C-alpha cells in the first residue's frame, strides 16, 4: 500500500523517482526499492509525507483523504486573482448548500391517530406542514402523518412520523390496499368512496401469501416536531 500511494504522488507531481530522491537527499533507488513491500522508518515516512504535503496515515493506506497540507499547497500555488476567484466559488457553493438545507415546502398530509393493535384511525381534516425539501423522496402520491405511534415496529413511539406513499397503476378508489414497508412488514389501508378509513400494520407471518401490493411506502420520515 505504501509504494502504491508513493508512486501515485510521484506521478501526480510530474517528477521521477530519481528527482524526488535527489531533492530529499536519499540514495539512488531508495524510494523505488519500496516496491518490494518494505515500509520506511518513522523518520523517513515523516520526511516523505512532508515533501508531498500529505499525512503519514495516507501514505500507509490508513486514510484515503489527503491532508489539509495538500490543499494548502495547491492554494498557495495560485496567484492572487485565482485565489480570490476560488474563494468566491467556494462561498457560492456553501451558500447554495445552506439554501437547500433551509428550504421548506408546504405538504398536505392526512393525519392518523394511533388507537392500539397496530392500527391508526384517520382524523377528519388534513393539515398543511412545512417540510425540508432535501428530505423529500424522489416520487410519491400521498403523505400520511402518524400520531401516537410509529409504523415501524423497531422505532420508538413518536408523534410526527411521516410516510410517503407511492401508488402503482392498479390502485383502486375503494379497496383494502397493501403497501410493502420492508421485507417482513406490510401496511394496509382501507378506502371507500374516495375516503381513507384506517391504517394498519401487519407482520409477514400473517401474510405468507401476500397479494400483489398496491404500492410502496417510499420513505418513513421520523421527527418529533413538524411545523
């Protein structure tokens, strides 16, 4: 691993092994001989790391990231105008990422209140919440908010869990819909006349021959507070 990292750094520096050896004051082939699998002494390892501006851990394959020294060396090699442009670009990217993290969208959610036995009953009115854009799944048709209990059996009892539903093409208005939550659990949704009546979670042991599902729960979002 050491020689592979060393060879990569020598190649990226557009220098030869002999030139690096001369600049470090090492005998000829001192570095090339590490291809046989030996590792340098602690002193030489530190010298080589400092020369290339990386960490000793990187050279030994214990860390895949260059150190900040490498970035600093690259930055120092720029003229003042390019340094300023780079800093402005970095700041723009930071601002964009912050903007994404802080952007919210209004979602209309149907609330279900837990009433025991892995069952939730629907409340009469939907409500609108503010939800972070960067947490939205790629595709969904409906959003349910569970109050008083979590859909996943391994999750703590919490208010504010959202489940994002994606219907398939076989979805019917009046039916008992079965949604795949994971390999072992399913969620049933009873609807009729365009209305949802209740939500129920069931174990796979009760449904050894589960019929074709009507969709999937694309995401379960856990939060103790939703605006």
